[in-house]
């Protein structure tokens, strides 16, 4: 069981992404270098707007960094609403620690300004360099300004006069859509919802009904949810996530490995005394091959994902081995799930 607000959304009620370009000042010598030209141009243009004309060749930018700003504009935002913004270095600055973001306009996809961002940066890391040694924690070139964005242009979305809404499932499934429509009709005690396809449920509004109250009731309804059986694999990081609805068929797995090592050794060859030769470095290569013994796993009827994981841990399988075994089980028809590779 899951609430409708956790597995679906109302069509048209959504966030909007904003982006901007600005400068961060007040850095302690960790800003962009002179080889990065666009921070110099940005600072010269900013000073010119303030009535200060400075040649770009005379500007030093060690305490300044050019950054891109991103923010999310929530639905029903009005002028004056504060939003969090994220700043990321666009040049070669070493750190944004202690910086102050100057007023930066934030643009929407239509090119219009929807918010302004400004404020001190909060960095979740640091970098320290001394005598050629560097100590870095997390990513000091990305920072946040909590509440640093102020909405200047709101998004007008009037829902009080609408006669119908569409509820969109996050994951398309005909059974889940039908169960959701039945649950809505049962709670509202009228045929208000109708499943149009595997993702969309049409919701009719009765004349004179309060729309926000109705949507709040609908989002709080708990409905049966039937997620797809899926195995998510990230081969770059070696992460494997197996869903609880994955079904395993009886199968016997034999898994081994062949390890091949190429070892190179360098030896110095000295000439004979008075031989007139020169000293040479000779490379000696040796190839070692070792075939690991085969490990056996047997999954009987009714085996669960927990049984598979415990068996793989028992034979000492690595994340790479698990990925190969799952793909082989899928090809053999013993894994009834969809494998998604990230």
C-alpha cells in the first residue's frame, strides 16, 4: 500500500528549473586564475554598470570566481517566495569557501527572469594547500545559498475553475492505474476517477466542490501498488539493487574465474671488463595464469532474493561477479525481472 502523493503527481502542478550566471567575490586567493578570461569580462561589465570603468587588463581575479547558479521554482510560487540556490564553479577556482554571491538573475526556459539570487555561500567541504601538499574534503567548488533566491515573477496557475485533473503515475502500470481509480471512487463515493491508460487517471470535479480540499483527500488515499520486478545494476560503481518482487526459478549456478597476471622485471646487464660495451636495462616478462576452482550455488523452488544474496556472499562473489551471474540467470530464464543498467 502507498499513498497516491508518493506514487503519482497531478498534471500541471510541477516544479520549474531556473539557471543563471554570476560571480562570487571574497575568496581568499582561491578564485579563478588569470588564464580564465570570462570572469575578468564579467567583473569589468559589473563594474561598468556601477559607474566604474576599469581596463580588463588591470583586473586581478584571484579573489573572484565565475559560477553557474541553479534553482527550482516550486508550483504556486509568488513574488517574495524564497528558494534555495546552488552555485558551481565554471572556471578553475580551487574553492568557494567564504565567498559571497553577488546579485544574479535566474532565467527560466523561456528566457524570462523569474528570481534573483544573492548571499553568502555554504560549502560542504574544504581544500588546504601548503608546500606542495593538498588536503581536500568533499567538493569545495560547489556550494549552496539557503534561501538565497527571491522569486520576482510568479507562475499563475488557477486551479479553482478547472473541471477535471489528470493524476499521473510515476511508473506506468495498468493494474496500479485501475486500483487507484477504484480507490478514489470508493473514498469520494461517486464515479469521479477513470483510468485512461497505464499512467493517467482522469479525475472529474463536481460543481461547487472545493478543489484544494478534494486534491488533498485524493493524495492522502492509500492504494495497492504493484511495482515492476527490477534489478538495477551500476557497473561503474559495482552497485546491485534487487527489488523485493523479483521471482527466482530453480537453478544451479557454477561460477569460477581465470586470473592472468603479467609480471615485468627490469634487470641491468653489465658488459665484460674492457669489453667496450655499454650498460643496458633489460625487461624480463613472466606470465602467470591461475584458474580458480568452480563454486556451486543451487536455488530450489521457492528461493528468495535473500537466499541468492546469502549464497553469493558465501562463495565470496564480488560485485562484478554478481552482475555477471544475474545477467546469466536472466538469459537462462531463472530470473523473472527486468535488468536495468545505469
